[in-house]
C-alpha cells in the first residue's frame, strides 16, 4: 500500500547550538573558559559556570543546549525555565525550550515557545519558523506548516530538509504538483533516495506512473536498503493502471525487501506486498498479507482501501489504481 509522503521530522538542533554558541561567546566573563568561541564544554564546566554566575541566563541556555544535544530534554526545559525567569525577553531560551518540548512529543507546548521567539525577534526567526512548521505538521495542521516553511525560505534559510518538509506538507494537502516542485529543488541540493521515492509517488498521484516508476528506480539505485524507496517502487509496479508498466515479479521482490528492512511489522509495507502477490496471481499470499496489514492497524485514511483490496483478493482479483 502506498506510503504517502513520510516526513523526516527533522530537528534543527544544529541551529540551536550555533545560536547558543554565538550568544555565549558574546557573554562569557569567567576565567574557567578560554577560547570561548570554539569551546566544546562538558557538563562539569557548564555546572561550574552556573555556580560562579547563577544570574546569567546565557549559561543556562548553553547548558540546556548541551542537554538537547544529549537527549536529556526534561533537564533542558528546567534550565530554560530558569533562563526565562531571569530574562523573559530572551528568545534563545524559548527557542531551546520549544525544541526540547518537541523532542518529547509535546508539540502544542512547543508551539507556544516558538510563538514567543517570533514575537520577540521576528526578523531573525527563520529557523524558528522551520521548527514551528514541523510542530504544526505533527499536529496535522499542514496549511500552517506550509506557511511557516514559506516564511523560513522568505527569510533566507533554505536547505534540502526545508524543501523535503514542505513537500511532505503539500502531499498531505493534496497539492502534488507543488510537492513535486519542492522535491525537485531538494534533489538539486543533493540527490537522495527519500526525495526521489517521494517525488515518484507524487508523480503517480497526478497520473504520471511512468515518471513515478522512473524516480522510484532512481531511489532504489541510490539506496538499495531504503524501505520507502523499495515500498513505493513495489506499489507502483503492482498497481499502475497501464498493464505495460506493471511487473508483479519485481513488485514482490522490492516489497519483500521493504518488509525485511522494517521487520515485517509496518502495515503499509505488508499491504504493498499483498498487492504485489495479487499481481502475480498468488492470491493466497495476497489475502494473508492484507489481513496481516489490517490486523496491525492502518491509518484511518487507508482502512477503507485496505478492506476493498482484501475483498478483491478474496475474489481472486488484483488491485489496480484507476487512471487519473
């Protein structure tokens, strides 16, 4: 079963650390640190700084960024709380705290912090818009996510991940041509299996299956172990409306490879395998794996399609997409 635009859900922790290091270098006033601009401080040094100057918000931010980098998000939040208490107008503390909340899966609270950053420093908040866009996407508000990615790009912060994330949001809103355009920009930064596999699926969703299969083949060539590339290629080879594009034998091969990579427990991949078996005429295996896909729990948006596919397989008929 097709895998609709999986998001990388990138973390912009590198920008958190860069911003924090710059601010730290401007504020350091303790002899325990030399060459502060390039210093890679360990936790003991950061503890010592705070002990020596417990009223300097930047020191708490610096330690919080260390906690974020080392996946100690709750402790990062505590330090950011103290930094905010000491200086409620410091956008850096809100920025780091928002990232920590997001990493803990509390995207709504993260939004509150990102909103503070943008209110306090609207002209230097490009990566905050990016972070907020990811949070909106995780909460299912793709229109607002797109608006934030637009602002990120408008403010001059462009990279491959931003275009990938905006393409994901466009895919969720059904704006496939826009998704294709962003994934093409992503590929210009650096060809990746993710971008080619996602663009291939997007092409199929506007009816261009031949271009979709071509892109998915490129994705598999770039990374033979990428499960999305294998899954998307298998899906298109199994269900393309044009019989000349279908290849059940290779669909089974790529679908099995995708299932291997994810431990045979991702429902969408098992649904793809079922469709591939059906295309070869092996309806017993098609029914088996479609049932397993449904048992494992599909997204609500895929449940009715899965039930339709299962009925077809039980009637010994393959599933093919309709021409768009």
